[in-house]
C-alpha cells in the first residue's frame, strides 16, 4: 500500500500510479439527475441496495416531536 504522505510529496510516485484505474471497475456507477450533480433519495437508496422509505420514517419519528410546535410533516 502506498503511503499518503509519500504520494503527496512525490510526483514520480503519483505518475507511477496514474494509470491504475482497476478499482473503478469494481465500483458501481451512481446515476445522477440530468444536471450531473444531484441525486434523489430513491437514487441513493438504489445505489446502496436500500428500500427507499427514509422520508416517511422521518415524518413518523421526528414529526411527532414537532407537532406541538405547530409544524406539520
């Protein structure tokens, strides 16, 4: 494994690993919205293999605490 400090300080070391893109072949692509920068909750959930229900869970748990203040979810 390459030492991070050595990699930062040595241009020749950086040049020697520049073409190493093999790890990218093992990483799944993250789909983005058309702007190329943002994702939805459902898109992130799909990437990680989760069920996309965090918003409803949040409103059930946190929303109950906010109702006495007049904020609704």
